[in-house]
């Protein structure tokens, strides 16, 4: 709520309405900044909603965007003849209720290059604050053309009644790794060897 520049006479007060409308269970924090002629005052806002919540972080450059990115910056590519493994971290970030992840499946059209050993899924229950690590392997199809972009998604079914949580998977396919053999030393000296001796 923007109240603009309010003038409060001496001895009087100004009432500002703060509405708390959470979209998910868990503990929420915020702040209300009040500025005047003196220093800015920060008023902390806190609220809690009972229920489970699934927060997903990823083992990549942007851990909080629900996208698991394979490869290294800036191209974010994985050689077509190599593999890479990265983790998803599944946390019950709710409040006072257990989180039940009853199923995890690949969304339709997710390339088979993405693999998870735990799928087919066995139901998992997480207490508040508990974290489950899920390893995702990228095993490129040898027939993939370098430059191909792969996009997939894992769908999580939970006891959160109003929504489904997803994790997106992204990877680029790069040129195959090659091994260049360099002889060391560059010369081999057998020394003096008689004509009838092996050297």
C-alpha cells in the first residue's frame, strides 16, 4: 500500500493496513519500510501457515529457480559422448505438517537422455525442514546432433492440495570429447645396439 508523503501532526498517529495473503504453507517474512525526516524504520512482518510445502533447489548456477541446468557457463553444453549428474534438493519448507511425495514422474515428451534411478517412485515422507536429494543423470543419446537443446520436466505428486510442483530439466548437447595423444618423450634413444641384439 502506497501512502505517499503523509503529514502526521504532533501527538497523532497514522494507521496503515497490512494484509497477509499467503499462497503456500510455511513461515513467511517481510518488512514494511517507513521513512521520514529521520532514519528509515524497518518493521518486520512474520506469518506462518500450517501445512506441508515443497521447496526445490538445484545443483547449478541458479539454485532457486526450479530449473536444473546441465553443463557449464556460458554454453551450458554436455559433450554428446559424456555423461553428467546433478542433484535436486527436495525440502519440506512447510509448517508443522509432514510432506508426502507420493509420486514422481517424467512429464510427457521428456527426452530419455534424462534419467533418475528412483523413478518409478516409492512414496517418501519428509518432516518439516527435512531434505531429500534426488540425483538426475544426463546420458546423451549417441545419435544426438551437437547444438541440440534438451528440455524435460519431473512432476511431483504430494499431499499439497492446491497445486503440483515441477522441476524443469535443461541441457545443451556439445561436440564430442576427443583425446589427443602426445608422445613423451618426443624421441626414443635406444643407445648402441649390436646388429644381432634386440633393442
